[in-house]
C-alpha cells in the first residue's frame, strides 16, 4: 500500500490545532490515522497534549476518556 502524502492544507491544519483538539478529532478531520498524525506532528516539533481546561470546556466527550494517546 503506497504512503499517503501530506498536503499543505493537512500540515497547516495540524500546525493550527495541535494542542487544542484531541488526536482522534484531528486525524478524522484530515482522513489520517492517529499514529500518522502523531508522527507527523512530532517530526514538525509540535506539542499535542490538550490541557484539562480545554478538554473540559470544548471536548467534554473526550475529557473523561483515557488520554494515553495524547503526546506531551
């Protein structure tokens, strides 16, 4: 299976929402796997961990789930 390329739009989205949006939401928005988005974000030097305040305010459905897939 060939690797999917990253469009400028995908990269701009990741840079814009990293640390503000839960990983599953980010991945679904650009049709990539969570691991692909995590890897790309790390290669770009982005922090992905969403603060508890943001989680509770904007993402209550994700706030109480296991957040082990969130990178620091």
